[in-house]
C-alpha cells in the first residue's frame, strides 16, 4: 500500500485505487490527480494492492475487496485491508475506483444506505446497492462512513474518471448533489453455474422464461424477472451475472 496526500481545503476526501491489482486505472487516476492544482480539498490517495499490481493479478492470496476489515498479521490482502482502514480513519468520504471487463456504463456500488449521500454527489446515473449476501459484509464499502465504489469499463480513459472525481469533490465542498438523476438497483443474487451468458445484456430487463445462458448446448431460461449486471466480468468465479431489481425507494 502507498499513500499520496495532496490538495488543500477544509474538506477531506480519500480515494482508493487498485484494491484489485489488475485494475490499474485507480492507481493512474491518483497519480495524475496528485499533480493537479486547486482541487479545493485535502485528498489522500491510497494505491492499495501494490503486491498484486507487481504481478498484474487481481490478488495475491484472497480477493482484496472481500477481506475487510483485514488482519494486522494476515495474508497479503488481509494486511492490505487492515492498513487501508487505518489510513481511512477520520475520512468521512471515500471513493474507491475499480474497472470491470463487463461492458456496462459507469456504475456506483454501495453496500449501505449511509453512502447514499456521497453517491448522489457523483454525476453517474447507474447506482447499485449490493445486498449483504453478495459482499458478505467484507467489502471496503462496509466500513468507512460514506464509502462508494465506482466501476468503470476496462478501457476507460483516466481523464474521464478524473473529470468525474473532480466534479464529485466539488459537490462535496459545496454540499450539493450532482445534477444527474439516478437509475437505482438492488442486487439480490447471482446467476451462477449455468454456463455461458447468452442473449442477455447488462441493464436490459430479462423476463421470466427468457433465455439467459447456454450450458453444454442447452439453452437455460430464466425463472425470474431481473436486470443483469456484471455480465462479462472475469473476477467473479462461476457467475454468469448478478441479478438486480429496480429500486424506486433509493432514487
Ligand atoms: Zn475491482
């Protein structure tokens, strides 16, 4: 783990990047942002999983976003999680940057309603609440006061992310919400072990009886009505996609 502190101002914001070692965008964004002037806030950038970055893998021992709060003397990622949480002490706002192989629009992920305030300051339309059964209470978002993760496409340009992060920092400073209404979803399960995704697209409604996957040449049909997300992400083993439902209450 490496921290870079920069910027001046009354508000403090932490930015976590590369919690997954093969997602370099977070590291790149922190390094580029640290050279900018007039951010208006004190920023702590945390380049999290340096050990996994070195070997260009998602993680060394265990998924770095499924082992919080970590352990002082644990394995590589448990130690990282422990140190990251220590660095986040005193930070109300935490933005955790990820990238995904899934072809889907920029998506804010939260695991707790208390992060809604920060989520609303980010000019991104898609907002997804992960229920406890998915991240098992062990994601970084489960800990700091208002922590959001943002998932960007694998090929997203760092300048695009920087623009969004800067707009969010401005909204934090001014206590304003972003002028982008939210499409809100709740993830309640995963579609797993049913072969390869077929005929489905991220955020496009799947109805009961619609084909969703192919398994050994056999077409699998959905037993539920849901919105698929994270189709194509390689970080989740034996998962075709996550199953999300629209949530009016969150928006
Ligand atoms: Zn990630």
